[in-house]
């Protein structure tokens, strides 16, 4: 179980820097009159959070991992949800970075 939790933590650490960078870019875009979206994930059943920045979604996922670590037990549904959240964050942040990079060139 520790190996699994460590892998989840590694994913969270990787996403943390990406989410901070993406949120800073979104702040900058919003100051320029862009980034007028209401939420990152519209009508998403994976997250309870609803935000126009990435960090609240990452925080929600991190809280679930911390709860699993603290209790030293989890059910398969919780693990599947966390993995799906991590995958969605990874793919959305990668897509966001690709769009920003493409626009910069």
C-alpha cells in the first residue's frame, strides 16, 4: 500500500508545479481580458470542486490521497476516482500547455 500511496504522491507533486504555472498563466490571461471561463471542468462528475483555476481540483485530489494515507485503507471506488482525477488533471494541463505554446509561436 505504501508503494501505491507514494506513486499517488509523486503524481500530485508533478501536477502541483504544472497547476501553479497554469494558474499563473490564467491569471495573466484574465488580466489581459481573456480567460473568461467559469470552471476548468464544466459539468464534471469526478470533482466536487468548481473553479476557474486548477489548484482547487488538485487540492481535492490531494485531500483524498491524504485521507487514504491516514486511514491506511481505502476502497476500490475511492482509488479509481483518485486515479481518474489524476489522469484528467494530467491530460487537461497538457492540453492547456499545448494550446498556450502553440499560441506563443
